[in-house]
C-alpha cells in the first residue's frame, strides 16, 4: 500500500458531538431539496395542464409521489423533534444512531418519489410508458448506487480491514 493509499484509508474516531454535528449538516443539505420538490409537486396540482394532460392513473402516481416526499420530510425532520423533546441539552449515542438511521431511511421514499415524478414527466414528453419506465428505473439504479450500494460496499470493506 502506498503512502497516499494509507493516508486515504486512515480513520480517526469522531467524538459524539462531532458525529451529531455531521448528521445535522447532512440533514440540512438534503432538506432544502426535498422541500423544493414538495413545493413544486403541490403547485403542479393547481396547474390547468395537470388535469388535462395527465391521466387519472398518472395523477394518482403524482399523489403517491407527493406522499413519499412528505414521508421523507417527516423522517429527515424527526431527529430534531426527538432531540428537542426527549434529550434537550445533552447528546447520547442513542440519538446519534437514531438520527443517522432516520436520515438514511428518509432517502428511500425520496428516491422513489423522484423516480415516479421523472416517470410522469417522461410520459408527458415521450408518450411512451415503456420508455418512461426504463428512464425511471435507470435513475433509481443510479440513485441506489450512489446513496446506498457504494457507501455500504465501502463500509463493509473498511470493517474487513
């Protein structure tokens, strides 16, 4: 192993306070995007084209996507609500683990919602259900790779060394 590889693989344990600070920063990075998506989803329903251009089933898909984004918002904001009520003025390892899991889990409904919305928009543009489905599935694989598979693989590799 070269000196560069050794330096890149060096791991230093984080304090509990640093862990929680990182979790909060990560949630703050994700939340504005989720909220913007949610806002656009809500506005779309009030657009005249929504009812005329989308079939009833596409409108239901949009509703399902909207609910998934709302679920994602609830999950990503839950650590703040928990901390304010249950562990105000101190930090525990339980909170760090709880918050980390919720931020990770929040990405699942977000992934599904984004892919569903892409499928709906693709359907409007291409008028092809199969192409829309392929595009949405490709996007789902892309997100899953970078959000879950690659981190899991790296975590697993680190644990083995």
